[in-house]
């Protein structure tokens, strides 16, 4: 109801990267409980806590990739001077576009969960108010607890959008480099402070500023991409190898920081997100260079539908998945309903104005 597919002006390989990100999230939420049971037992047999198992269950990093790609896509028209924030109307128009892009599906999804899953109570109405107003970002708690916790990520995206005009203004006033350094320092400080009390980590306002450097890192990639930086000519195989090594290293170090044996490196966790950013930068360049894999239709359509898939996949898990008993059949049934809900909301809520189904589902 809020956009046509032409307005997105998407790059094909960015869609594919979104597809990879949503697959990482699905893997983390759906297969993680099954893999965790196996990997923890295996790691314990080796006497090294759960570090080995962690490498197989790090799909949550897909959220970080989403934030990076969001920064890339939002900054693109402003870096290319196709749009600007020269007037209040420009800022208003930006907020209007972002509102209709993000808010309708978030609100619809939460209202469905509210009326069909939860029981009316003071706390449930409080969560409803805080989620729909996005004020939950100011509280030290995950939003929509018990309903759809993944909406916390979308509320973070909304606040990135609210901050974006200010970031662009500061870039024009003080320069890209100064603003970038400031944002990376702010994000690092917030991560270190939040680690002093784990109850704050990745939640509320802390979550916004802890991840703000991911969003800005996407803006850096946008700048490098359209300036035709030499990194986009680096060897594909070497970059892919570097991406995998950095990814596994960051995931492994992240788990070690929570092992009692390695308490001395606990605060290293604040830095592994920067390590993962470099990993995703390598993946980004690989996606740009690839002529086959990142043009696969299935991967790209997952990317274009990633918003709908992301908001529906979690609330449907409780109805279709029994994590105590692994079953291919139940996963197939769950996948059918999850993708059915996603297709419908993608078609009628995200891009209700688009008349061409071929264009909508990348069949042209």
C-alpha cells in the first residue's frame, strides 16, 4: 500500500546479500536449537565449553548485515546527489517514505500477534503502546517480549532512519571522515559500557547506538562503491577466503569471551562487531564481482521479501515447531505457512501499489 517496486531502485547483488542475511537469521532461529544440543555435547566431550558449537549457530549476525545494507541503500541517492536535505520539506519527504516503508507491516504484524497470541493485561497493552510508538527503544528491555521479539530490530531500523538526516547533515558540515570516526567511537563506547551490565546489551537505546557503526559502515561501502574504489578489483577467491576466516574468527572469539576460562578477554566482544564488518565488506565485494551465485533468482527474491519473512518467521515458530523433537515434516509445514504469510504481506502491505507481479517477483 505504500510503494511500487520501481521506487526501490535496488541493485541485484544487494538483494542477494539480503537473501543471505535472512537465511542466516532463519538458520539461527529455526535450526539453532537442534544444532545447539549436538554441538554442546560435542564441545563438552572435547572439554572446551560451547566454543565449537558456536561456529555453527551464528546466524544472528545476519541482523548486522541487514543494518550494513540499510546504510548502503539509504545513503545511495544522497551520495549521488539524486536527493538532498536542503529544506525541511526534503526531510519530511524522507521521513514520510521511511514511515510507509517500515511502519505499516510492523504495526500489522504486532497487532496480529497482540489479538491472536497474547491475553489482554496491563503489561500487554503497555507493550502494545511502547512498540507501536517505538518508545520501547528508551527502555532497558526487549520490545514485544513473548509476542515477536524480532520487532526490536525493526524499531532499531526506524531509529536509524530518524537519525539519518542528522548524520548526512553532519557529513556535509564536518566531513565524512570526522563523522565516521565519531560514530565508531560512540558505538564502541556504548558496547563497552553495556558489557559492564549484560542486561543492557543490544537492548533499547543502547541497541541503537551499539549498532550505529554498522549502519554507517554501509554508508562507507556506498561511498567506496560509487567512487569505484580499487577494493572492488581485489581477487575474488582471496576475498571470499578472507570473509570466511574473519567470520569464523569473530564468531569463535565471541563465544570464548563468555567462557569462564577466558574471562580476561571478555571485553573483546565489543570489538568483534568491527571484525565482522570487515568480513561483510569482503562478502559485499565478492557479491559485486560474482556473475552467477549472487544472481540466483531464489536468493534475490528472498532478499526482496526479507522484511516480510523476517517479521513472520518468529511468531509462527511456536505454532508449528517442536524443538524437543526434530522433524523434517514439521519444518516443511512451517516453511509453507511462513512463506505464504510473507508472500501475502509482501504483495499487499509492502508493495500494494505495484500492479506488475512479474516485476514484483523479479520475473522480468
